[in-house]
């Protein structure tokens, strides 16, 4: 009886650790501090996607397991968004000149349930999407919002969702200062400094360079975000 109980406890522990690993490493490029994420997004010229979640939320765990591990979702997030997770608690951040705890951020954004996804561009909230959706639908929503914000796309989401679309994002060169480049390289795991064209170009990596020629070439190759560091 005791042996069976021990085996049962070992299996439960293994299962728990497996689920925890999926949650912890579902998307390695996520931020946990909104202030830092917002600054990086502004430098890179991207939107911030805030995922309000909680550890006790079944659909949050399902999102981590079924959606955030999807390679197409991950690739599009890397190229076009800065993804930040906010969970209830007393962790503090400085955002738009004010200090908030995570609990206060839930109130500031009017979040009443988890998961809830908030899309920000600069200081403007683009939209708020409550609830879980499967990976295919989530990816369509990510693409649709980028097209609306960056390319002035006019069709409704209902019409767009019925179409097949392999949209990757709009290749863009963003001119930045040296201190901003260092901030991005310090905090964005998806950013990489380059002094030549990489042998294997990943269009969803944020490339940081001081060369106009390299920046233009990377843009021509479809890289969604190239940061060109100005010398002056």
C-alpha cells in the first residue's frame, strides 16, 4: 500500500513539474515588467500585447500550453509585438509616469477576468480582448490588429478571419540613439547586434546595426524590425 502511494506521489510530482515547465518556458521572450516592455516597444516601434493572467486560471494555463507554444504564434509575436505577462500581486512597475502594482494594473485597465489581452500602441489602447481562443484564431487576431494599426487595413475582423493570409508584418527600419540600442539589447532577448548580414537571417529577430547598407539589405530580405543606430 505504501509503495503504491509513493509511486502515485512521484507521478503527481512529475506531472506537476511538467505542467510548470510548459508554463514557465512557453514563450521565452515574454516580459514581466510593463514599464520595461513599454519602453522597448516604443524604441522598436511595436505594439505591446499585455496578457493579464493568473496561475489559478484554467484557460490561462490552456493558453500557455496550446497557444503560446505554437511556433507560428511565437514567430509573429517576436516580429511584431512586445509580449508582457501581468499576474496578480504586489510587483511594482513605472508606467507612463506613475507607479503601479500588478494588482493596480488590473484595475487601471479595467480587467475583470483572465485571460484578458490588451493591445497598446505608444500611449493608446488599441483594443482589449477577453477570454481564450485557439492558436489559429489568436494568430489571425494578432495579424489583423497589426494590419489595422500599421497598414490602415479597412475590412472587419469577421471578413478578414474568413481569408487565408500568411502576413508576416511590415519590414521597417527604425532609427534610434545609441543609449536606446543598448537598452533594447539589455532587455529584449529577441534583439541581436550585427555588423554584417547573418548567414541565416531570421525575419522575426530584431537586428541592431550602425550600417545603413546592412539595414537596407535586411529590410529587403523581409526582416520585420531593423534598428539603425545613429552615430550623432
